[in-house]
C-alpha cells in the first residue's frame, strides 16, 4: 500500500516498532482523514491488499470480542 510505504519511509529510524509506536502513528494519521479519503484509499488497494485488510479487521475484531467475553466469563478447558 502506497500509504504504508510513505509512512515507513517517514518514520524509519525514528521509532522502535513497538505496538504503542505503531498505534500512535496509525491513530494520528487516521485522525487527519475523512470518510471520503478513507474510501479513496480502500479503492486504491489491490485485490490481495483488500483481502488482507478485511482479514486483519475480522481477526482483530474477533480478538476484541473474545477479550470482552473473557472479561465477563471464565473459560474452562
């Protein structure tokens, strides 16, 4: 993705690559974009990039749901 390449070049050597650093960069960039700009970015994705994007969204959403469930219930194996 062109945006990821640009971000990587901009921050290369300036970040440790920790989850906190990456979250901060992502949130900072997303705060600056409106709905139309986000959709334009999605339209520019290749089919493989779009599939990866959706897969990542599904996986992370399911992780979040499982964490919520874990907070309210105890799992027994």
